[in-house]
């Protein structure tokens, strides 16, 4: 397992493959980062500026 840290003020700013990630278990907000645990695979994250 790996952990991804994305700079975003809110989880609601981030989508993966066009779908919101805010309802997925294990994702959390830590200061100005979103912490995402990842299994092996291909991911495409987008961060919207708000």
C-alpha cells in the first residue's frame, strides 16, 4: 500500500476519474493536504481550484 498526499484545502476539490472522492473510506484531510491510501493500480486525480 502507498499513501498519496495532494495539496488541497478540501477533499471536495478532488475527483478521481471524474468522480468525487469525498465519500470514499480512508481518505482524510490533514491541514492543507488530502491524504489518500492507494492500492496498486492506475489513478487519475484532478484538483479543482475553489
